[in-house]
């Protein structure tokens, strides 16, 4: 064994937890802005669920640079301001979350 671990398609998510105030503003955003978070387009914001919480942000490759994370952070903030101009949040509200690949375990039921 050479000591090098191969990636198993993990990725990084950078975004903000959707609270009631943000959800209200997303729900009332202009129809023209909904494409920036409702479509499953990696160029725009994605909504993901982790446990019982939902987050709005962008997904990046598993290996990225600080410059790329900074750019993604600015992109997320810019899109949020376009979609919800009255929503105010601090930089500390943005979270970096490591995502695991979907489980490929076979079903215990045999199908």
C-alpha cells in the first residue's frame, strides 16, 4: 500500500442555514429570482437538507483552494442579496460543511 487515499466523491458545501426569516423572504421573492435557488443548477444556489435543517448555498469539489472558497462565499452572498435584498446576515452565518457521498450500501431487504 502506498499510503495515498483515493477520494470517494466527497464535496464541500458553503452556505447559510435557512431560518424562518430567510424562508419568508425566499417565499416572497420575485418570480424572476426563483431560478437562482429553485432549479437544480450548480451555477446557482442549492438547497440541501442536513438532518432536520435546510441550508442554501453552493457545492464545490472535494479538493479546493482558499481562493475558490472565498469566491464561492462572495457568490453566495451576492446571490442572496439579489434574491432577498432585505435579508441581513453576517459572514459568520456562512458555514462550510463537508458532504459525504450518498451511501451505496445494498438494501438489507435484498432489493
